[in-house]
C-alpha cells in the first residue's frame, strides 16, 4: 500500500482549518493509500477520532520521555517507506524532515528558503512583496488541488470519541449542571500572547450578567496557562451557574472539544477553541484584536466577528506595541452581551437539538 505522510500545521486552530484538506486527500487518493498525519501533541490530539488518517504520529522538535523528536520521525519514515510527504507548515525544518525521511515526492509552498527540498513547488499568493491574505482553509486546500484531489467542500469538521463525551458528562455531574439546559462557553485565552486577550474584568462582567440576569449556565474554558484567571473570575462571581475548568487537575484536549461541541454559544478570542467550536457548527462570537479575520475566514455556520476599526489594526504583535491595547479593550461588554442573547435565539442552538458526530 502506498504511504503518504501529511505534516500537520503547528497550531491547533490551523490544524482544524486543515480538516477540509485531509478530507479531500482521503476522498481523492482513495482507501488504497495509507494517510499518516505527523504533528505536535496538541495537533494530533485535536484530530483524534477522525476517519481520514490511518495513523497519527506525534512528535516534538526535541525528543522527550513521552514523544520522539525530529530525528526519530525521519527514521520512522524511512522504515515505513513513505512515498510522498505533503507539507502543510511553511517551515524549512519540516521540508528537511520530508527529505531526510526518504519521501520521493515532497509537496509544499515554495517559501521560507525551502524550495530546494521540494519536488513539487506551489507558489503562495502575493500582493506585491507581501503575502496576500488568503483564508488558511483555502491555502491548505491548494495542496490537495496540486495532487488532483479537487473539492468544493470547505467546511471544517472534527469528531469526538466516546471518552471525550463521557468526560463532558462527568464534568456536568460534578457541577450538578443540567445537560439539557443551554450552556454558554467563554474562552479568553490562546497561546499566541497577551495582545489577543479581552480584559478580565470584561469577562467577569459578561459572565455575571448572563448568569444573574438570564439564568444561564456559563462555563469558563481555559488551558493550563489560563487556569488562574478563569478561577479568579468564577470565585469573584461566586455563583453555581458560573464554573471554571481551571479547577480540574487535568485539562485534556478531548474534554475541551466536548465542552465546545455541546455549547449553545461560544465567545472566544482568535485562538484554537474558536476554530474547534466552529468545526462543530456552534454559534461563535469571535473577538478580534491584533489579528486579521481575512487569514482565518471559516465556511461553517457564520461567526459573529467583533472587531474595532483602528488604524493600528492588524499589527499581529504578541503584545501591544503602543501600550494601549485598544483593539481589545474597546470591544464593549454590552455589545457582546446582546449578541450572545441574539445567537441564543437562533434555531437549533440548544444542546437537545445539537447532534455531534461521535466515534468510538
């Protein structure tokens, strides 16, 4: 059986935006081709349960006790006789891995000084000297098109395992929450940096209003680095209707997927959880500050994109270079509150009407 390695994007959100490409590759190449996804731990975790990849290989750039490094992956590629390497990240390191791994065909975008390591070079769209803003979904689909795997389906898609679903039900039981009652998820985090974050006092005010004025269950989603902020918000509100995931000892990505998949509405910064929620076709209110939605436009249920028109946007900086952070602080609580209530009224947003795709 012919074996094709797909080097997955480095970030969770990008990996989710690559799912239409994975689906196109599976459909176009057929079941006689073994598709192997290679990526970092969070990326392979978010893709658990998919039906397009035969295998998922997890690695870290530097090997650890739990995960192999780049060298081990290249040796494994040689041992498995990988025929083709599809390179989703633009990095030179990944192109070198494909070459050292013995893949006869190496397909990727010709940028970042790696053209010599590619056998099939795609030209990234430009506007003059700058890269042209193109949604990542379409950017990755260009790789599938190059292999003759044409598709018009640009919808992102994720799956939940039965274990993910059970973790979510256990969490609701622990909090004594009603699974049939709408739950609003607020995610104010992301690995990119502090510039993407909404002011914590805004998160607190929004959660408090939704719980006290509308009797809504509000779940504060967080990763390990945002535990303290989420817990502080929940403690300050001190209501059984507002809970923080930060109180959990472990925060597996499968649980996050289930939480976002079952949400009635998700309010999120431009980060991985935003894309996960969109992939599960949830109503999402996306808060954009230093980044530009043009690069991450999605094609599932329409998002409510909240952004302020400022001359300094989009700077793409991890910290505000001007020190005022207005691109996020100017997004008012009142605006998000009323948009949340509007999205709650849309047909099919309650958990009882939402059907997720679960796999064993």
